[in-house]
């Protein structure tokens, strides 16, 4: 994780203690959007690492597209679900 939260452990403890649940429909969206994009990023980067070749501009654009897709999805999900 690039920038872990300083209170991340406490957040997880609060989730556990308060039995905070994410609805299955939200998990379905998260799994579909984020996991699919991460899978594609892993395929691209994994093939670069295994082949020992530099990352091509075409594949770099694909990685950026997938990371942008994750960001767009998270922005939309936050907008629709945050109460604060």
C-alpha cells in the first residue's frame, strides 16, 4: 500500500466491533469493476516481468486505462454511498 492510513488498524477494529457490513450488491460491483481491472493490470505487468521486456507504450496506456477505470468507479460509488 502506497500510503497506509495511520489509524487503519483502528478502522478495521471498529468495523469488526460494530459489525459493519457492506451490502452484497455493493460487493458485486466492487468485485466486478475492481477485480476485473486488477486482473488485467496483473496480466500486463506479469507478462512484462516474466518476459523481461520493457513496458510498451501500448501496454502502459492499457494500465493507465484500467487504473482510471478503478478511480472512476470508486468516485461514483463514493458519491452514491457516502453520508459524510
